[in-house]
């Protein structure tokens, strides 16, 4: 089974870091095959940053995203650009403070990642909040794996902050799923 | 450094140091390159350098053929790149003594970038750079050292570009040992080469060598006596230069403008690349 | 005190990692026993140098950042002559600068590995995007007659595995070996399993054994001379000029030049069975064969599966060794198929030796793509359908 995940937003929001941690969770801690890339193609140029992760049980051929199974959008521009390239059953998560309009037939899960991160004391962990929500909603990786990968990817002094961010995201996502 | 020097005959020197199969050399009669090699061998003799642990590296050109005549490990590389190869050898095995033969065109023309960075890194190399004002091997084209107004096959109407002062360049970048001697001075080059080899860090010994074949004959210096005399007339010792600048008559001072400074330009201690690298490894190694 | 191999494990970190293709090349080099790296930063190959600069000092090796790519290749060739296993890494513009010293490495029979993380050209082109535009430069970039060895991995794991192979081939045949990836694979992260010692071969160049009668460029049946490192008392003279078996310049002798340059070529071509690596995927019964390499081959694998589901008898020959070109392999396949589809991320480079090997025995269709985008599965399938519909 092949699952395609896209995390997108502005440059600087940590979308690539988020994708790397997600890939690491799948490949190193869940023992799956995973491949992480940055966008292939002219659509990636401009203000939007986009990172992709493909997770599979067997070898991954084409490394890019055709149509996402999971889309996390952290800016309006990125959402508008990438919301077209999704599967009908795609799980879409947006930050309603940065994505204001989502007029598409899919169910969209709003997760206030920036606000949650701010309340935790540092806006930079908004991407980690999103990883938590993504894990809870899509189950593309296990909770144990995403936690282990997150803690392994951040400096020691930020471990607790990131753990809190991930847990907050998991909670927000679980609430949405219910 | 050993101060006693047992005299050896030319035949003894030759048997000890030269690769017989490579002789005779390709050099023109009257060329000073043989003398440069001779001075180098005397310096090695004086230091008791182990030839089994010495590598001679060169680029392309007449002077770069010198590496092949010495019976030691040698590397005759691509044009201008001797210092890159030599840097790799020294960095990979700092126990080896690495001596580079190069020319003005090879060393600071096509190889100028490597020259400045090898000095900046302070690679522990002894660079014997033979400056003959021209590209001799290929028949006498203009070099970065060709004096203004000189004729060459590529400056048929006279050279309009200013020549590079190699020693001043090396000094500006901070080479710990720098000397320049004309090949007609027999003792000072031996001492400088020996000091250069002993020095930890980048040593430059620039040898002024007449090329009557390619340079001389286009510039009124075809005759051997005349060209060797030209060098005697156109050099001034660093001490004399300073003395004349301070106390000389206006005529003497004016004459200085036509002269090339010779002597030891720099002799200081500066930690070299392999020492600094070894310290770094000591700090971080597992 | 831990052994060197144990310290390598410690320096590389966990057994299973999620890292970039560039990182994998560096790890492969370290596992292969590389102790010297010289390079110059260039997108998208810089991460190779960054990893080497982190790891080598931990192990007592040497990393040196040179002033340009010319000096980088010069430095590793010099270092190789001290007996070290050496590597540099670059991208297209830097690889262009390396051409003269690449020829020097071939002529002087110097083991070394060059990684080229390709980007598009000509000139500065697209620094961050993927391309395979240097395939022919690798083959013919340096002047004069010569053979070259070049490997092309398709994924991050293979980048590590084949870097080890590159070192082994460089040591065995005493020649520069090229490992080519692209900007996409260089920056792509995938699961990487660091192999255990014993799971891969390690080759060291054959050393000279006796000083008496030793000639540094005399080769026996293997066509590869025995090596004596600088400083070992053999007093070897190394030159890029045409030289005799003693290594001394003999620039005017036609027979000596002929003998030397033919041996340098023959030592590669006569060992092509050992050097050539490939993967055949459903080629036994295929009517259309995709001949692919590098990143593109990944997508082709998916396309073979999908093509078969659609009833197209398609297979894939994935070239892992590009040079020396596996001519017999392609010629044999040409006898069995109706058509070959050659997708390339350039305007058609490897399609030329393919056509030369095919000699008209089947149709050969080039699917060229440049600009940084990969071939999509859709366009590959379209090309397959088109080939199927065309009459023989």
C-alpha cells in the first residue's frame, strides 16, 4: 500500500522538517519504506514551500506525490495550490488562522497549530503540532514512532517543548476524528 | 641542521641523487635549471634528507621536468596544479617531505590560485619556483613575470602588462619562508633551500634563471655571457636596497627602479596545516 | 581501545537511518575505507562534503576544502599515491573543471572515486534540480582515448552500496571511478540500512612486493600494475606523459604509446563482466523493454507493473554500470524484443550507445525530458502504448 502525504505552507514554517520527521517515524521507527522529497515541478516555486513523504510496504518507485492521501496546509497560498492534487478521500488538515477559505468537497480538519504553538511558548513548533494532528487523523505512522522521531530530531533543550507540541496536536487531531 | 658539509664529487652526487635513465637532461646549454637542481641536491646532502621519504612534485614546463631527474618518488602533474597534488600528498601523509619544482608560468600564471591558497593554508611544502620571465618549453610566450616592454612570441610589439612580484605576493599572504636568488649566486640558494625544507610550513625559494634560448634572443640577451651579466647587473640585495633608499644618491636611488630585490624576504614561524589538522583530530577523534 | 571498523560504526550512528542520497555516498565512502576527501562546495553535492568533514576527523582521516574542483581532484590523486582511499564530490560545473585531472588519474592509474550529483546545464543551468546531462561528458569529457567506469544508483540505499563498489573497482583496476546521481536523489531522504562488515566486499589495490626489478607500470595478466605508495622506498616517478613500464617519459615512441593506452583501455574492457551491473525486471518474455538508469528507473519499475496489468508485455533493463557500456547485454535484449523505450533526463545521451548496440534489430524510442521534472508514470505509459500500436 502506498500513501502520499504533502505538508505545505510558507517557507520558514518548518514544513520540510515536519516531513523529514514523518518520514523518519515511518522508516526508522515503524520499519516501513519511506521517501521524502521537496516539490518536483514548477508549482513549488514562489512563496509556497512543499515537502512530500511517500510511505509504503514495498519499494517506492516514483518518489513524488500524484494525488495526496493526506494534505497538511499551513498557508492559504499553499492550500489553494495543492488542494487540487488530492485523492477524493484525502484527509485535509489546515490551520484556520492561516488558511481562511477551503471551498472544496472534502472534509477539512481545522487545527489551530500556530495558536497552540504560541500558547506552548514558541511558534516554531506549529509544524510539530500538525504532525501530531496528522498522526491522530491519518494513522500513517504510529504515535510511538512519531514521538520517537520528533525527539530524535530536535536539540535536547527543545525536547520537552516538542513533546508538548506533539501531544497537543495528537489531542487536537483525536478531537477532530471523534 | 648539519653544519658540516663533506665535499662530494659531481659523480658521487649524481650516483646518489639522480635517476640515471633520465639523463641527459632536456635543458639547453647555458640554462640555469641544472644549477637549481644542483643547489637542491646540495641542500638535501647538507640536511641528510632521506630520499625514500621525500616526494618531488611538479607541474608542466622546463622547471617541472626537474622532478624526474631526482631518484626519489616523483609526480609530474598537470599544468599549474602541482601545488594541489602536493597538498594532497602532504595532508594525507605529513611524515613525507614534499618539494615542489615549478616555474613562473606554471606556479603563478595558470597555477596562481593554488599558489595563494597553499600559502593561506600554510601547507608544509618547499616550493622551488624557477622564474625565467617566459614560457620556455613552448618557445617563449609572454608569462605573468615578463617585464614590461619585453618581446616574446605572443608580445611581438612589446609586453604592455605589469609583471608579478612573486615573493611580495607570497609575503602578502603570509608564507613563513621566502627567498629569491639569481642562479649565479651559488651558496645562498643552497642555504635557502635547506632552510626552506627545514621550515614547518610553506617555503618559497624563487630562483632567477636566465633563458637565453626563448627569452634572451628576443630581448638582446642571446649571448650567454651577456644574459648572465644582465642578472648580475639587475639584482640588489634587500639590505643594500634599504640602505640605498635611505642614504643613496639620487642616481643610485633611480637605478634601484631597474633592479630586482634578492635575499631572504621572510623567515618566521607559523603553524602549518598538518599541525593544525592533527590538533583538530586530537580534539574530536573517537 | 575500539578497532577502526568499530569506530566507523560509532561515527556513522544508528543502523537504520532516514537520510539523503548525498549522505549515503559519504557513508559508503567511509565504510569502504576512505580516509581522505578533498572538495569544493557546490549545489547539490555539498552535503557529501559536509558529511565527510564531520566524519573524517572523528576517525583520524583528513578532509580538506580546496580552492576549486581542479585542485580537489589534484589533491585526492596526490593523496591516493600515499596509499589512501580517496574521494571527491561535485556537480556538473565542477565536473567540467575536473576533466584534465580526470585524464591524469586515468593515465597514472590512480584509484579515486568522484561523485557527481548532477544538475542541469549547460553552464550554471538549474542548480537545485535533477538532470542526467553529464552522462556523455563522463565518457568523453577528458581528452584522448580512454575507458572510464561509471555507476548510477537509483535510490538512497543503492547510493551507499554502489559507493562501496566504486571504491572496490577503483582499487581493483587502479583507475578513477565515477558515481553519478542527481540533485533529486542527492537531496531525497529514504530509509538507509548501514550494512555490517562482511555483508560487503572490501578491495585494496595490489601492493608491490619486491623492490628488486620493480617497474611501477608493468602489468601482468590482470593488466593492472602493482602499487607502491610514495614514501615506501620504491622511488616511483608518476607522469601524465606517455611513459614506459618504469614510468619514465617516452613521448616520441609510437609503440610505447600504443601499448600503454591500449592496456589502459583493455584493463577495463576485458574485465567488463566484473564491472557491469544491471537489473533485469520482467525481461524474459517482454516485447517492449524499457532501458533506464538512475532516478528515472524507479518510476519505470512502477510502469512495468502497470503496463503488465494493462496487457502490455513490458519489462525493464536497468543499467547500473553505464560505462563501460554493457553492449552485449543490450544487443542480446534487442534480439528478443520489438522495441526499446529509453527515458532520459537529458535530450538523449545513453540512447546513442544503445542504438549502436541494437544495430537496427529493434525500434528504439527516446523519451527525453529536461527542466527538472521526473518522467511521470502517465507519460511513460503513453509512450509504451504508442510503441505497442506502431507496426513492426
